[in-house]
């Protein structure tokens, strides 16, 4: 009888432990999704609060990294703090994402017009050095804040997806100015991906592209950010991309610059920094190989995810001017 009681008790206990394990797994899964949902919202929505954006992952201390992983990043809307030293006029450009603010600076006897597009958590004032260089080379320039950034409407960013519609709106605006000179598109990081998608999916056809450090895909760039924090990327990177797309109304796993590049047929100059912690050599190689038109690539040793003119001012300018002279 004692054996029977023991046997019966042990068989009842096993399903109970299984239920506890299943509940623990379910709660853990829900907790991971809750954290990913919060991170995705913070990553794709700016706030109107003052302050600065959370530092890049590679710049954070271990304690700061832990805090960011638990609470998400600080993401105040980027603001333009300086204006061009050259002559310009402020223009408003309608886009499906809201009204865009741009600084338009034509030059006499222009060889063409360069539209400049900034990266994530940035704004048009961060591209004034690049714009000044293009003006010196004889090009009119148009610097634009993507929707949600700087002086443009909104507080939302999709890291290249909806921004491609802004690229198309700017391209249409320049066409409507009546100039017959070529239109060149310049973009850094997110801006570069938005340019490639605008050409691949939205029918934009400029005379040429100059793109700096475009990321390979949204999933890859999320994985790279976790890698910069020395944290395992799976499954949080995948959940972050999933919820970021759901919150903003698109399938973020299809935000893939390598696939976009397969439909880009115009001359393209691709630049990359060899020490970039957020865009890998593999990503850059794949994008460059996928480009279908005439193409050039230039790699800057020791440069990270940053404007290349800071470390290599002469080399950067010569690379751009040499490319433009061949158009």
C-alpha cells in the first residue's frame, strides 16, 4: 500500500511540473516580446522632449548598456542647430509622409543638382560640409529633412522604408523646377538605403547615386547593434524587426538594400569605412555586387560609421569629383 501511494503521488507531480515549465516559457516569451515592442517603438518614434539621443552602442558603459536593454533608447526628435553659410532658401515639399523642409541652393551655370539625404537620428544640417563640396564642384544642392526629422512634419522614422517616398517626393520637386541638368542623389546610411529603395520600388531614375555605408538589411543592422553591445542577437533582433514593422505598417524583414540594389541601373558610387561597427564588409560586398549599372567603390581604412570627409577630406572629395566627372 505504501508503494502504491508513493507511485500515485509521483505520477501526479510530473504533469504539474510540466505545466510550471510551460507557464514559465510562455511568460518568458511574453516578456521578451514586451521588451522588443518597447524597443521597436522607441527606435522608430521620436519624442518632443529636450535632450540628446542615447549614445551609440559601442560608446556605452556596461551599466548603460544594461539600462538601455531594459528601458529602450532616448530618442528626441533631431533638430537643425545651424544653417548654411552659403545662400539658400527654405522650401516645403509635399510627401505622403507629411511636409518636408528643405534648403535649396542653386548655383549659376550648374552642372547638375545634388539632393542630399541624412542618416538615422540626423538632419539636413549635418550635411552642410558635403553640400558645400558639391557647390564647389559646380552643383546646385537641396538638403532635406526626412519626415519626422528636423523641420519636417511628424515624429516617426522607418529607417529607410517610408523615407524612400520622401526621396521620390524630392526628386519630383527637382524635376518640376524645370532644369534640364542631371539630378544626382547622395545619401548616408539610412538615406542611402532610402535612395536604393526609391529606385528599386518607386521608379525614381536619377542621373547617378553617391551612397555611403548603406546597411544590408533591417534584420542585419539590428543584429549588428546587438553585436556592438556584446549581447546575443537572437531572438531579440528578430523580434525588434518584427514589432518595428507591425507598429509602422510594413514587413520590415523585406527592408533589404541588397535586394533593392538588384534593380538599380544608374551609375553608383558606393563608399564604406573599413572599421564600421554597424555595416559589415559582407553587407557592403553584397550590395556592390548586386548593383546592375556602372559602379565604383571606395573604402576608407580605419573609418567607422561616420562622415568620411572628417578623416579623409582630400581623398573623399577627389573620389566624388572623379566619379561626377565621368557622368
